[in-house]
C-alpha cells in the first residue's frame, strides 16, 4: 500500500492541472454510471452517503486551496 501512495505522489507531481481535471471528470462519470445501477429502494441511502463523502473530502480540499491562494510570497 505504501508503494501505491508513492506512485500516486509521483503521478501528481508530474501532472498538470489539465490532467487532474480530466481525472476528476473521469471519476465523476464513473460515479454517475454507478449511481444509475442503484436500485430505487436504496437511492436515498446512497445519496446520504455521497453527501457525507463529498463534505468530508471537499472541505479539506477547499481549505488547502484557500491557503494556497492567500499565502504571501516571502
């Protein structure tokens, strides 16, 4: 598992913002396809889980983004 994280770090360092945007669109599309396969009786539970995962990932990402945008060059 450690090697996987090392490979991911190296991949990120070698990627541009355009490649990261493509990755996000790819993952978003996979999420939509997976969501289409959820039976109607489970859609509410899946939606609640998706909102939870979104919030616990979005908040730290945006916090870091704001820190990067507001940092001053020393």
